[in-house]
């Protein structure tokens, strides 16, 4: 999992709203930096990194909610939440499949067919979750979200 | 689970006092779940506590530099709590799905029990970490 980037110029004595603007800019950039290849089911770590970055952005939006115009903040948070939820649905299946596949070798023979059937159901759900995620990670949609977050950051009540 | 609203934050005031207020609220929220979550079958409260641990962790990730190494230690404990409670939740979600596969269900039950033991131990060990964080929040630190 990628570590959070440092926020340049972070200063505990500067106004809360100025810190908010700095943090949101960095956390938003992290989300978009991890957006390549998230639909690739052969490399589930890519999605994990974007999910963690989205969680960090969401947390920053929640921490600093009092620093932004309410309506603009609500609009941005809603979109980030939807992206986070779509990433989460896929990730839940990735983790479950990985866990169950890891148990197959030590599962007694009579239970193996049922285990494989469960894994296959989860793979189907994984594909469905990936299809549901696809519109959220289209470059055009991400670009719009990025613009929205930039405007939000500039609107911090300094 | 919605985060509890933090009263008295002031966008024009310096980050440090606002951050202290916020972290204290997130820590209180996390601790409020402990009495019930420390009972093994309380899966719903354990799930809520995981979300509270996540909120504390990410709040500390953002404003931790204002409170020094005590905040780093608290963030690490919150991260580990979030992790172990997340794995307990994964077992709770998987158990009903594995109906009819008794060997897998048995593994999941064993795993949950072991993880619950790790959680209670981690929570016990966290007491001095939270106390140190509270002292750091009162005193602040030069950034």
C-alpha cells in the first residue's frame, strides 16, 4: 500500500482553512495518480492503492468540512463517496477470492467442489463490481472530479 | 456509521487547536465502542469501531505533525485496530456465504477467535498510547 504523500508547506500555525486547501490538493492528486489500470483483474493491488488514496481524500474532506462552502463541499464529497463505494465493492471480492483460493490446498476433498463453486460465484460478482466501477474511473469523469476538487480547494474560507 | 459532529471548529483560527479538538473527538468516539466491542459476539459494534479507528487514523495522518511522536504512535495503533477489526468483519461476512462447506466454516471460526484475541490484546496495550496522545493534544508541539 502506498504511503500518504507529504503536504508541502504544512504549518500547524497557519489558519485551519489554508491547511485544508493544501491537504485537499495533495490528497486529490494521489487519487488520480493511482487511477491507471484499476480495472485490471490480474493486478488487484492497483485498485487497492486507488482505494486507499480515495479513503484518504474522503477523510480529508470530512476533517476539513467546516472550511468550505457547504454546497460545493457536499457535491464533492458525494462524488468521492460514490467512487470509494464502487472501489470498495470490487476490493471486497478481490480479498475474499484471494483468501478462499489460499485455503483450497488444505480443504478436504469432499468440500473442494463447493469451495470452487463459491469462488466462481465471487469471481462473477467481482466482474459485476468491475463493470459497475468502470464509469467512475473513465478519464473524462476523473478529470471533471479533479476540476471540482480544485475549485473546492480554492474556495476554502481563508 | 456517520461521524459525530465536532463542535467549535474555526476555519480562521490556527490549525493546531482545531486539530486537537478534532482528534480528541475521534478518540472519544473510538473509545465509546470498546465496552461492547470487547464482547466476542458483538460483530455490529466491532464493525462500527473499525470505522471509528479508521477515522482516527486518517485524522492523525493529516494533523499528526502538530502533535509529535505521540500522534505517530497513536496512528499506528489505530491502523492496527482498523486492520484486525476489518479481518474479523471479513470472517463475519464470509461465514454465512460458506454455508454447507463445514471445513471452511470451521477455519473461519478459528480465525475469528484468534483475531478477536489479537484485538483485545491490542486494545489493552493501547491504554498508555491514548493517554500520551491526550497529553500531546493538551500541550501541542512546535511544527
